[in-house]
C-alpha cells in the first residue's frame, strides 16, 4: 500500500472558517497512477515553472487531478478539524500546538485504513517547515514512526517526508489537498459527492 498526504489549513480568522486538514490518497498500483499523471501534467511543463496547485496557470490541471483519481482503484483521504473544536490539551501558553494536532490527525487517518492487512506500507508526506526547525521535524517523524511500529508490528512500514516537487504523486496529493481546502473553506460538498465510495473522510476527530 502506498499513501501520499499533504496538509491544507486556514488559521486566520480574517480569512473565514479556520481549520486544519490532512488530505491525499492510498493506492496499491502506484506505477500506473504515476505514469498516467505524468502524461496529464506534461502539457503544463511548457510554462517552465514549478507545477503547484495554488498557481492559477494550473487550474485546468486541478480538475484533471480529480478526474484521474476517480478513474483509478484507490481511496481518497481527508481528515478535517475545525480549530474551535480542538480540545484545550492541544494548546499551551504559546498557542496552538500545530505539530501535535497534525500528528494526531495523520495517525487517526491511517488508523481508518486498516493497514495491518498489508505486508508493506509506504507513507509519503509533503515536507513542510516546522516551527521548531529540523529538530521539530525529526521529532515529528520519530513519533509517527513509533506509532507505526507499535500498531503495525507485522507490517514493514516506510515513512518519508519529501517536498512535493520531488515526487509527482505527492504533487498530485497537493492538488487534491488544495481542492479540498477550497471546498472546506466555502463549506461546499460538490467535489466530495462526486468522489462517492472512494472517499474516506473523518471530521473533527480530536
């Protein structure tokens, strides 16, 4: 099993609904998906710039990303948490403990996938800037690895924190995550309904 995850969030009250979400997909046959995504994104490489979901030049590619995932045998994943529903234990004197919340949402999402059924699991998460720098990033990775080793004792797990520009499937997860961000922000369910049975979503699990 291969899992690709990216985060999207809004922590500014002035920008509307405040939330944190972890989004992506789980796929068995990643080679076929990778090949197809490379074909779809190829016309967009003419812009000679990094392909990124927040860039309006790639709006057409966003729509293609949803269509692509809908045509493959995979699970589309999303964990959504409203900030006002986050328990007090995830706050301290300095404010919200974002890394702790992020970690818990990832763990809860992985738990829903029944990964103990697989012999090998590869988890690739978009690398981001941690408030505590490299030390905080290392702590996050170690804690997630400890969780995987303790809950999936018979499964060989590989965890990687990688920038989205280093892996085209992580790039695809970025497009999915950004699309979900827009849906969550405007409180729409249009895209979610189109995904049907492929969509695994957990809301306010903390």
